[in-house]
């Protein structure tokens, strides 16, 4: 009898222990009862369930997950074929709904790939290649992330972020695309040079005009100063002449003779000329 009781106690302990389980902080659990989901557990720690085979646990990851999708061809608004390599960061926010709709992560990744690719194709198809590559990529990816999140919620999935890792051109289109881009850049460079030359001509014309105005003003001022100087000189000469006319006439005569006479000059003077009288008499 005691042996039977011991066996019963041992079996009870074993059954009880199979009903106790630990949920890790990186996990979330769905409890199944006869194969049907009945509740979910997200809090880490020690939990209790009805021992197997009545209830079983299905464990899902509670961390942020990343899915790197294979490169796909997408057509832009300007009819350029682009090879887009993107990745998705996501997490399971409703494990019960996740189990009911997709059941496992491989199936979830397939659904997620379909959703993200559909949203990428739709959104990138409304933008030109230049916008996708450089200008509006951040805004485009915000729209794709928002729409993908909305669609993935039905599977218990939260799409945190969708990003383009790389955008390439098909090998057969690279040469023509690069040639066109080079032609556009040269056109833009020529336009910048033309605008720069036009601005330079305006600056030179403005500088020449300022130079002409400055020179004209300087010439006017110089002539004004010269005229004032000549007037003052005439005034001085007039005062000197009026104070001693004879001496002034004598001085002017000497200056005239000095300017016309030198060692190589022969002068023939009449006897009644003032210069002859001056040379002869000294008066």
C-alpha cells in the first residue's frame, strides 16, 4: 500500500512539474489546449499550465527581428528598371494572432516579403529614378514603412522600419543611363559657366563704368585746381608787373633771350634793337 502511495505521489509531482514552465525575457508564449490556442503570455518569469498532453506551449521570439529580402526589379515612374535590395525590421506584437494566421516565422517572412515588395513597387512607381536614388528616399521609405505596417498588423506583426540597402541598374542599361546622366551633368555645368560669364561681364561693365566716372571726376578736379593755380599765378604776375613795370619788362626780355640763345646760335640784330643796345651798353 505504501509503495502505491509513493508511486502516486511521484507521478503527481512529475505531472505538476510538467505544468510549470519559465518564459524567458526574449520570448513570448501561446498556450494550446488540445491544439487550439487559448491564451498568450508575454511577461517573463515562472508560469503554470495544465500538464501535457492537455496543454502545450508554443514559443515565439519577442525581440526585434530583421529580414533581408532578395533584390527585386522595380519600374520607376520614368520607366527605368531598378534592382532594389531592401531589408525590414519587424517584431511579433500579437503572438496569438500570429499563430492563427501564419503559424511560424518562415510563413511570416513570405507574407512580409509580399507586403513590402508590393508597397515598394507601388510607391517607387510614382517617383523618378533621380528621386529614388538621392532626393526623396527618406520620404519614400517612410510611406512604404507606414503602409507595410498597416498591412502586416492583420498577422500580428509590427513593421518597425523598411530601408533600401542598395539600388542598382540592370547591366544592359547601365551604359546608356550613365551616358545620359553625364550629358545632363555637362549641360548643367555649361549652364553654370554661362551664368558665371554673364555675371562676370556685368561686374566688368559696372567696374568700367565706375572707373570712367572716377577718372572724369579726377580730371574735372585736376582742371579746376590747375585753373585756380593759373589764376593765382596771373594775379601774382599782374601785381608784380604793376609794382615795377620796367623791371618786369627787363626780366621778361632776359628770359626770352635765354630761351633763344645758346653756343650754337648766331644772331643778327639791327643796330636799333633793344637786345643790341642791352648787349652794347648793359642798359
